[in-house]
């Protein structure tokens, strides 16, 4: 029987996070819930590579409610859990998540989470351009301005590129984190 490499990658990532072998008959959504909870503040999962941790976002993106129910607990989540939720919104392209991404870009305690939030905004394409433009008018702090400019460049529409050019240098680099 042929296996799906994408599913196998997700399962392998969940096994690393949870710290146990997974029976392939277990529902991925429940495993993602378990993995998400295992990444709480102070957990060893904070040291995971982002590619491993963000497999949870891929599962959550299939069920928007799993993400939304966790947004209510935003302030008690670890930075890694917050990154996963903003990544989930971008992967799911849930337009109801746009205001949350805007808020996360401005107010999150972690620059990494702000970077993921800006990247998720970019996934919405030109629909997010007015939001990113409004955020730029409120954001004076580097590196978050750079993240927003980078999001506009990724959107790539003429309007987005004009706003990016008006607002300064090009986007985020590893050094800006």
C-alpha cells in the first residue's frame, strides 16, 4: 500500500513533539491537539526546529475551529504555540483571522511570532494590503516594520509594492530578528 509522503512527514513531526510512536489509526486532529498542548510554556518542545513544530499548523488548518478555540487562551500560550496559531490562520486562509493576525503583528511579545503573523498576512494576497498598510502607519518599532514591508513584497501587487517602497528598505532578514 502506497503512503502519502506529506502525511508521513506530519506524523513523524507529531511523534517527535509528543515523544511516542503513533498508531496510524489514531486521528491526526487529536494527535495535533496533544502535540499543541505538549508545546506549552517551559516545555522541551520549545527547542524543536520550526519545521517540526509547524506540522501542527498543517493539521489545524484543516479544521478552523481547532485554531479559533485556542486563540481565546492567547496570553497563556508559549511563543511556539502562538507561532503555530498565526501560521494556521495563514495556511487556512480564514478571513476571520485577519484582524487577529494584525493584532498579533503589533502586540505579541515575540518577534518570531510577529514574523510568522506578517508572513501569514502575506498569504492572503492583496486582500491583506490595506491591513498591512494600516499596521505600517502604527508600527514604529524595528524589526516589525521590516516584517510588514517584507509581507507587502511577498504580496507583490502593484499597490503593495508601491506601499513597500514608500515605507522604506526591503523586508526582514535573519539579522533583524
